[in-house]
C-alpha cells in the first residue's frame, strides 16, 4: 500500500471515529458530554508515549551503529511525541476548565506532563545548539535514553502516589476496564487512528529530512558530508 492510499484510509478512519465520538458514544455517568474530550486526550497521550519510546530505541540503534538514519528517526519520533504530548496537555486543560473551572490546577498529572514537555523541549534546544552532525547525533541519542528512563515515572508512577482530580485510568487498580462497550470500542478505534496518524506523519517527515540532508550533502557548502 502506498503512502497516498494510507493517507486516504487514515483520514476516512479519523472521520469515522469523530462521527462515533459525537453521534454514537452515549454521555458518561458523572461526566456527561464532557467524556467526548477523553477520546482525543487519551489517544494523544498514548501516541506521545509510543513516540518517546521509539525515539529512545532508535537512539540506542544509532549509538550501536552510528548510522545517521537512526538519528533522523529518533529526532523525528521525539518531535512528533512532543507535538502529541502538547495536544494531550491542551485537551486535558480544556477538560479541566469545563470540569473544575480552571485550565490549570497544578494537578499531579498536569505537573508531571509539564515537566515531560520541558525535558523534551530542552532536547530540541540541545540539537539546535550543536553544529557538528555526528556530535549532535551522539549527544542527542544519549539525552533521549536518559529522558526515557524518567518518562515512566512522570507518566505512570508519580501521579498515582498523590491525590488527583484526574479521572481514574481506563484500566483501574483492579486491572479491569470499567467502561461502556460502545465507549471502549470507540476508544480502541481512536487509539488505532491516532497511531496510524503518527505513522503517516513520521513517514512524511523522515522523507523530508532525508531529502534535505541529501541536498545539503550535494551542495558546495556541504562538501559531500551529511
């Protein structure tokens, strides 16, 4: 399947999920219509975690092989992870506003996600501050591995140890899913669509970065180096 056809299928699937969220999913007990934000918030958070993990895996591959392709993949995944993490933060802030009356409450989950944004935001500043391509790739890869060690504590561990206004996770403390079947199937579909959207964006940015690097290599200033 080519990239164009994948884009069309992803868009059609996204339209179907949006229709289900607004016209099929029933209001949730205790949350009412506000539950619809969850179908955008959770997939965005899921993709951000997946992207950061992939970024670390490709960073490790770069350190083992020194192939620049892995640095491109690591940097692209981290950038998309940051974007989806920002979407999760914004959708969470909207939920907080209509539920608790304020966009930001310094709730444990809001605080830890803010720290996560700072960590990955700093990684982009680090990359832009280093001119040498190989040095930048090595330091960025090491930073990505350090960041992924911190990420699980910020996302999964620390918020569970403090009182939070945040609704309970989909998988509760008894390791069971307490959710209406229609909501659950719609949420699964939304997770799949968000993952597919990440894949399409990842392929697009990787190709764009590869063409840019090749153009720099072929330019007189590039001197044949990436």
